[in-house]
């Protein structure tokens, strides 16, 4: 499964890690993806969404409630 947000398309970025001696080696910055149950027009699905899309309200999360046993 790829590390891509299904809502905004955010994906890993690449660049250089620079040491104290100014050596350059390749590195990656990964997006903060979460697997979330989301309400869609066809029902509920589990998709990978970045946290910025969750916070901004682009996704409607489905909250599963556990039934409470009578005591």
C-alpha cells in the first residue's frame, strides 16, 4: 500500500540529510497518515488520510459505539 493521502494526494518528499561535516545523504519525509473509517455515499470505508485532512474537516469519521450492557 502506498503512502499517499486519498483526500489531498500528499505523498513522501525527498531531500538531503546534511551532517555536521556537510555530507549530503538522501532522506525522506513521510506524511502522517492514519487509517480512518469514513462515511461515503456508498457506505463506510477504511481509507488512509493525512492528519491535516482529518483536522480540517475534509473527512467525516464514523464513530463506532460499543453497546452498553444493562447492569
